[in-house]
C-alpha cells in the first residue's frame, strides 16, 4: 500500500520513500484495469493525479530490509515518469543507477540536489537513464536546461566531469565534501556565478581565471591551499571563502588586492590569521579599497582604518615616493 507523507511546509511538496516510487513504477508497467471496474482498490488515477501536481519531491533511500522481509529498498528499480511539473528534485542516500527513466524532469527541474548517493561523477545522475552515459553523443535532448542550481555534496566525486555541460544555464553549483583536487569542464558554463568546493582536496589554485568565467563567489574552505596567486585575475570575484586552509604568508593577500569587485574575504582558521596585527596588515594591502573589504565577516573599524592609513604612509615614504594629500572624502583620514 502506498502512503504519501505531506511536507511540513506547504503543498505540494512531498517526501517519498524509495520503495513507494518502486511501487508506482511497477503499477505503471502493468496493464490498466477495465474502465467498468467498480473496485476502488484498482483505481490508480488518484495517485497519478497527485504525482502530476507536485513541484518539489524528495526521495530517500534505505539499506535496511522492509519490515520482516528480505527486500532492501536500495536494490529496487524505479522511474520518475509520473512527475510532470517537478521543479525541485532532492535525491538522498541511494544509487542513482536504479533510476531507469527520468521522464520529463529534464524539462522541468530547476533545482537538483543529490547527497550521499556515492556519485563518482555528475554524469551518473544527469544521464542515469542513459545506457552509455556518453555526454558527446547524447544530444540536446538530454540537457537539463532549466537547472540554475545544483548541489552534489557528500559524494565520491574526484573530477568535475563533462556531465556538468548538460546544465548549460546553471548559476549556483555546490560540490562540497567530495574528493576534487582541480577544476575542469567549467569554462562551458557562462552563467556560473557561485561555486562551492569546500571540504575537498585542493592544495593549489593555479590559473583559476583560465578555468572559470565571470565567477562572483567561491567557497574553498576546508581545503589545503597555501598560495593565493591563482585568484589574482578573477576580476569579477566578489567573495572568497578560504576558511581553514594553509595560507601562512601575509604577502599572499597581495594577489587579491587588485581585484576590483572583491568585497568579502574569509581567512579564518589559516596560520596567517594569528599573525600579530593581522587585520590591519591585511587590509593595508588593499590600498584605498581597505574600507570596502569585509574581512572574516567583519567590516573594518575606524580605528583599523586609521592605522591602515598610517601604515600606507610609512610604506610610501620607505619606497621613496612623495605622499599625496589625502582628500577629506577619503575612507580613512589620518588623525593627529
């Protein structure tokens, strides 16, 4: 018997157990009963009508037997052709290879979230119902053109494979808690603006400007990056989260000082963050833009800006240049 659990938020968002979708799939494969039947036990139309109206679906797998049986939900196959208007699809804790038909979801889903599914590549989910899973030969019919955000965190992905190209309009991509150590296949995503790669295996960030387009926000927290040179030409970058990496040299921040759009920088948990006078010395490297930088989720105080102005004046003198008079409109005037 099929039980559907109503979401605690609003209709029509629903949560399905894996075996429930298997039951629906099995029923769809059977011949339809005669129209003259009066037995409500064979009336399947209400289930289909319900599925057709859903806009958000969460599917959760399970490796425990159902009741006292020997049936393991995660060993069952199912299809998703019953869903016609789903915009948000959440897949949690089961092998996506068990989905043998996506139905029309490629034309409706704009938010896709796949967690704890042991994905080794993005292609596995986007072409889960394709036998060969070859992006080159799939054609336009297999593209997920409406997806603007996708989250594939907590999987086993080591490389950003070509499957990502099947989401040509994606704006927000989350690949946190995987095993990725380098960027690839992202230059074909012209709309990508937010990239989350936290808790992966990045040791270096070389030439990111050649591997990304007009990116605005990057989260690389919980990695092992020590040099910031690879970010120096990401001129559209507005926010960079490097929490808990291995940046130890203050001079590395200089690589970010020429980024005209950068406003948010997080270096908490790096060795550099315990350097004496870390904040003012880091802000000083941004020159006249120091007041615009939110460092470690905190805007600079007026006292910090005054100190920054003094440090900048001292540096100018040491370099043998003549200090220019600071206009009254400056963000951080020197006070007597």
